[in-house]
C-alpha cells in the first residue's frame, strides 16, 4: 500500500509542475474514488464508472493514474476501459441522446429517428458529438422499455413512442433552454 | 422508518394488516420504467395534492400507530411494473380493483372527487378493448390480465417495491426463514428439484441439480450470483422484477445461499437499468436494517451479505463465466467449461449463478410446495414463464403464462392481435414472432398452435431464451431482421474465439450483400455454411447461438431470401438498395420540386412536363418522395 501511495504522490507532483491548480483538482477526485474503493483491483469497474461520472469520460492520463494506484499494468486498465460500451475515452456532449436500437424499437422504426437526429445535428455513424460539445447521439442496445418502442433517452429522461417530429421538438426544447441559460448568464 | 429489531415476521405482517385495515382506499400508481416515461411521477404528485385538497389524509407509507378515524385515510403508493406498458401511466384503485389507463396529471382532481369520495367510475379513463370497443373496469375484466397466470409477477404491481413491510405482509421472507430455520440444505435442493424448476435465463438447466452440484463441493467460501444482465434486445422481464419486487429476488438468493452453503452474493444488473439498480440497493439496505440480511440471519447462526454490481454495457456478460470475470474487475470474456461455476466460479470458489426470474420463483416453491408449482406447465417444463410481448401487437407489455400456452393465445387473445405500421389491428397481418432474442429464432403462422416450452422450441430451431417475444407483421422484411441480429452479435462478440469473432463478421457481410443486391446463389450457400461453423465451433453460448436468427429465417423464409438474391427484389420494400423508384405519370404535374431538391441530379424533366428518375444515378435517398406534394413518387413505403 505504501508503495502505491508513494507512486501516486510522484505522479501528482509531476502533474502539478506542469499545470498546478487544474491537475491537482482533477486528480483529487480520482484519489477519493480509489480510496473509497479500498485500492481493490476487483473494484476496477466501479472505480471507472465513478471516474467517468465525475469527468464525463475517461481521460488517458487518469487511466494511467488508476493503473499505478491499483498496481496493475496500464494495458489491463485500458483493456477493461475499451471492452465495455459504457466507457468512453472521448469527451461527450452536454446532452447525451441515446436512441434504443433493440428489436422492438428497430421494428418500429428506430433507424428513422437516428437518421433525423443525424441530419438535424450534422452527425453520422462516425461522428457522434457536435462541435459545440452540446449533443452526443448514440444508438444503444435495448433499454428495456420495449412496450413504448421506439424509445429515446436524453441524459436520464426517457421518451416513449418517439416520432421523427417529436425528435425535432425535443431538440428545439433543449436549444431553447440552453439559449435562455446563456441569456441569464450574460 | 423504525427498524424491525427482532425479526418476527408474523408480528410485522399483523401490524401491517392492522394498519391496512384502517385504510379507506389504496391508490397504486405504476412506477415502472414504462409508466415513468409517460409521466407517472407527475400523476402521483397531482394525486397527492388532490387528496390533501379534498381534506383527506394521505399516507405514502402506512404508519403503524396512527389511530385517526376522523378523516378518511388514503394510501397512495407507487408500484413496480404492472405490465400493461402500452396503456401507461396506470392507476389501480383498491379494494375495487378499478384500473385507470393513460391517466394525465389533470385527471387527478376528478379521480379523487368522483372515484375516491363518491365511489363513481370515470368511464373515459377505463381501458377500451380494441376489438370489441367495450370498456373494461379492471384487471379482473381486461383480457390482457384475465388470460394470464401471474405467479412470479404476482406481487409485482401490487406491493410498493420500496417497502419491506408490505412485502413481509404479503408472505415475504417466510420462505427464507423456513429455509434457514427449519430445512436442511439437502431438503431445499430436493424440493427445488422436485418442483421441476429450470433456469429461466436461456439454457433451461434444472435449478435443483445445479444447486446440488454446488452444495456437494467442499469449500469454506461459496457465492450466489443473481444474473440480471438482461442484454437481449426486446426483453425486460428481469428489469420489471427487480424494479417491481426486489425483495423476492433477494429472498430467492438467500434460499439459494442456504442451499449451497454460501454467505455472500452479488446481483449483477445492467447499467441500462438505473431504476432496477436503485431499487435493489434500497431493498438490500432495508433488509439489513430489518435484520433479514446480515450476520446471524433469523438467529440461525448463518450470515448472508448481498452486493449490487452494476454492469458496464457488454452483452456477453450475460454468459455466466464472462459475468464472473466482470465482477472480478476484468474484461467480460467467457472461459471454456469445465470447470463449471459449481466447481470453480467467482474468485475461484464454487458459485451458483441463476437468472432473476429463476430466483424469484424459488420463494414461491418453498412457500406453497413443489407439487403446487409443478402442477403448472408441461411434462418437462414446469411452472410459468414471463414474456416481454412487444413489436406489432396491440397490447405490448409484460405477461406471464404457464408453459404449454400456444403462441396464438399469446398474440391474439392476450396481445389483442397484430397491428399494422400505423398501429391498427389487422386480421391478416401476422408474419412471424421472434423469440429468444439474438440467440433465438423465428416462429411462423404454422407454429401458432405449438405449445411453448423449452423442448418444443429447440426442436423448431428457436429457444425460450430469456423470453423476449417480438411480433412482426407482414410489412417486416425478414432478411433485415436477420441482419439486425447479426449486426448486434457481431458488435457484441467479445473477440476471444475466432469462429465467433470472424464468423459473425463474415455472416454480416454476406447479409449485406443480399440486402444490397450483390448476392448470388453461392452467397446463400456460404451464409448457411459459415453459420453452421460458428454454431459448432464457438466457445460460449453467445457464439454458439449467434447464427440462430439467420439459420432459422433461412429455413422459414427461404423464398424471401431467394427473391432478394435472384430477382433483386424485397417483397416488403424495406431494403433501400433494392427499391425501384419511379414517378407515376398519372400524378406528376411537372412542378419541378423533386428535380430541384435531388442531391445527385438524377431527376430530369421540364416545367409542367412529366419528370423521370435515372435509376443509374439515383441513390434512393427519399428526398423526392418527401418533397412531392402529389404522391407521384412511388417505390417508397
């Protein structure tokens, strides 16, 4: 344990030299998460989940940090992070729109929704996040709300029996909220 | 909530019932994922306000020591999935069992004033039978419910999933107590074997035998795992159970633990089910507080702890060895068997791993006896099975029927018939039912009267799987459906063994050739050949069953495949590349709208003259179809 802590400190110090305040803050959360999970290798997945929740994605330097702290090869942590669909090594937008592509949603036209979102936001199968980091569109496997197919989830909110028009309405609604937020801030 | 310090289940139940008897009416709002998406929480809130406004007393949790008879008391509670997702949000009023469907927050005042205060029924909120047009008053009358046999789902939708007292008052944890205090481990294994319970997760392995194998392994430490990684697209039975009756699942795990001699368990839940995770966690906390779980369970000297592990989005983790790797913090890749989990499972210790539904059935078997359980079902498939009924069917939702029920009964009587793409019930629309998700196959019209059980379905090249039942109408292209599943398994293949990793990729490419018009007869033969190799040579269940949707449609819908291959024609016109797009000369007035909008300039024609599409240039994007105000562009659905 002592050895691990020691390495952590070295790493933090190395980071602090380059960008002092930002990185210290950044790693503070990871340290807390790892401590909370008792430096337990078997808890790697919950650790990554908590880290992703804090950062909205898994930055590479954080993965290296976790590996060192848990005394495991970086490749192994990287392997787990890339294996599971939930983990993202790229930053995602503020609004994550998940279009369910389970069987029931598929037969009820989920691909039409995806097409609409892609064309409205200028995204494609390859490009998932808008340049302003506002929207990320993903096709996901079954969300288990098949009775309401086709289903779309924006962050945590579930929308059932979504039509292409409803899709557009939801986008407009989000944009309006964002605009009024921006005005308030200004 | 005070803690139930000494676990006297009978006393808890008695107190609860005494409190419940003072309740004038009980309003149960469905708070499953489906109804919540339709606004059940707002309905709940409005009902709460309306009750207070009407001058009545409302309780969200029954206070055991309140003696106030001056006001009418109303018990307002949320419940787990009541099953009838298509009609949500659902509000069930007891003791009359009046069920209101599609309730809006605006309806709350009227519900309280008329139904609660004056005992009237609000006709407009009742369920309308789509076939007969008549209104049904409640679960006892609605065919969707009347024709089911809800055993495992029994309390789901009646009890408040976040209240352990209600579960105990409904007979909960009595079976666990019996297991810890009265029965021996051998007794439990024998009772479960006798009941004929088989795994509900897909394989159908006899549960009693699995437990017995683990029981006899000599080891100090053993584990119980509840597999709630319900990854099959189109299935949500496990989600509904975990959300609707989490204590039943815990009780099942406790009994399993007692039977094999384990003291620790994991519930592995998909991260796509945040509500199920939340409710399982709450149930475990409450059970610990109540003294049902923890050290020295019921004073038996045995201890039992259960943890919730959230998955991270990998279908293959539904496979037992992969799931255990995932709990250990590794990539969720399967291991060759043997050794079986019963010998070397989680962290190398003997482990029993059961599906949510299997575990939820166990307390019932101990409560009512093996012979009560095995009176339901067929010779080799005992009990009932839950199905997620979805797709082109009028009543989508969660159902439970005894094994041996026919598909016709499910689709037409419970499901209310097949619908067309606009959601209307049609009589000639039935095409197929996809059962068992990406590991299953299709059943067609000729199989409508087949009694559904484990063995009959295997014989038909399908499987019960976890129980996703997706109905498809005649407007669905079966080659596309096969491709959909192939795309799914190809994405989800973990990449460990070559037959699955490469085979699924090749099969997907061959299917793409078919739906994009590049296929020859050879493609078809090759597809079948590769499919059989993947089936025989893959390491785990995911790979072995991955070709099933393709192989099953090849047999059942050979003509449809051949139409795509030989005539480059999709009978349902779903395959974009095979569509032949043209302009109807009768309808075209030469407005030039399509020609102006065509992104590839494939449409030619002068003003007020007939326009023509050049098939060689056309990309079949559909823009001309959208812009034409005269419906002159034909060839799109």
